[in-house]
C-alpha cells in the first residue's frame, strides 16, 4: 500500500512515498518562499525515485499543523487538491503528534513537544503533551502556545520520566541546558523535526485501524495562532 505524504509546516519541506511503514523515497528541501511553485515538480521527483505513479498511490497524507501559517495552508491545500483530482482518500496528521511519534518513547513515559511559533516571539512555542500507553500515543495536552521558560519550570517540578522533543530554537539553549542538568536521569532531550515519512507512518497506522480517510471538505489546517492578516484586520480565516 503506497502512501504519498507531505510535510510543509516549517522552512524544511518534505515529501515522501512509503510502502506501508517502509520508506521508498523522500525529498527534504528548503523551499519556503517558492513552495507553491515547486510542489508539483518535487512530487513528481519523489514518485520517480520510488518508481511508482499516481495510480499506484493508495491514499495521500498531509501534516496539518500547527506551524508556519502560509506554508501549512499551501501544503494542505495542495494535498487536498491532489486527492480530489485523483479520487484518492486523504488523511491529516497533527504536526506535533508526528514529532512525538518520531522520538523514542518508553511505555508510560510522557513526551513534551515544542515547535517554534512566530519569528518575532523567540521564547514562544507551539506545545503539546502525550503519554505512551500500550504502544500508542495518547494526548494529555492538545496543541497550544506556551512560554518556553514557564514550561521549563513545570517540567522541573514534574517527577515523571519523560522525553522533551522538538525543533529547538537557539534562543532556548540556556533553558534546555538548565533542564538537562536539573532533570538528569529523568528527562531525555531529543531534537526532532517533522518529516513526511513520519506523517506517512502515522497515516498508515490510522488507515490500518479505521480503514478510511478524513472528510476532504472538513479537513483544514490546525493554526492555533491567528495569522498576521487576522491580527491586523481582525478577521478570521478558515
């Protein structure tokens, strides 16, 4: 079962083809400013490397955010348009869940996930928390925005063994160093960026479990924060 997956929530865009849980091909490129123009050619390239065509694809998977407002919107819109035109099912995967999935989590351990939000607010991050139960990630805290310094204080006071994973900003280095010392033996800190292969793996697992995709007309990006346009003009973009 071939899965075509897209991850476009940050500066590093990735497109992958997997056969079940096995990776066939993946491209990772920095294409933030010309993402919309390059997506079609990158998609063709990853299919060529995997030696398959659109006809071979069973369903399409896409990372829905949170992340960069513009690139997330472009990626979700492109994946939906492709699924609609090819008459293929589509599955949306939460970006922070994908990142948690890509970290190695022991049974019963918590995982804190951080992902930079806005360039203008260096100490702000998207955040979600999960726990590994019976081999599956269970959400404890849904996606929200946190101050990294305040979150670190909460992690220090939590005695549970845990993993802190994410695409860490350099602005957080001092906080992470303090956390590493304060929680030695109880907290494993792992750098993780979301990839299309991680998206494909989670989507395949969901397909095996549910046997269906998402409603293409209801599938939307998960923004959490308002866009610059929404803040400036006090409107809501859906």
